[in-house]
């Protein structure tokens, strides 16, 4: 479902436009939040896309940690995301 948007991600990353990348990161993070209760895989993918766009943006790391710990039972993965 979210994979079809990968071209958009690649365009943002290749453009290296900081404003576009920040907006794109916010959109992906919001997508992840929208999907977290109904599509865990889609939410995880969206948070990972956000992190690729802006690795210093703390929200997707926290969201990914929450998802891994509480939705997938992956405490080790969550601990890594929280760091």
C-alpha cells in the first residue's frame, strides 16, 4: 500500500531540498500515525521512510519504538529505536 509512494520518497531524497524533505518527513510520520492502529506494517514502513528523509527528526524514532514494543513485541528493536 505505501510502497507505491516510494518514487515520491526517492524524488525528495534525490532533490536534497531541505524544505521539501522536512515536509515529506512530516507527511510520512503522519501517515505512520494514521496507520498504527489498523496497519502495523504500513505504519512501520512510513516511520522508516520518515527516518530516511530526516534521521535527526525524533518523532518517527519514538513512534517506531512504540510500534515495535507495543504492537510487535520487539523490545530489543524498540530499545534501538529509542536510542
